[in-house]
C-alpha cells in the first residue's frame, strides 16, 4: 500500500474531479493495474488536501503510479501552483 497526501488550494476543493487530465490518468492507471490492485483518490474531509492511495502486489508499480498521479494533481490544483500564479 502507498499513500501520498497532496496539499491543494482551498479553492480547488471538488474542482479537480472535473479535470480530464487528472481523471484520465487515474482511469488509465486503474486499467493498467487490471485486477492486481486498486486506486483511491479522495479529498480529506478536514484539510485542503487530496489523498492518493494505491494498493497492489507490485510495490514498485503502485509507488510509481502514486507519484505520477500526485504530480499531475500538484501541477493542476496544488498549493505550489497557487503560489506561482500569485507571484506573477
């Protein structure tokens, strides 16, 4: 099992679910895992963050997928993105 927490902008709550790049990557990785694991991506109920959790038999594979999904979330709605936009 691998879990990564991604800090997001409070304004990004719920909006990330409508981003086709994020949801498309999650769907693709679910297909890639087939029946060898599962992916759960959800918002925290109490904090502005998204939890990316993967379970599977091949640790290297699920770890790579978790990092990949976390990175796309950071790029699209992460707290660092908001800071960069405010500095421009």
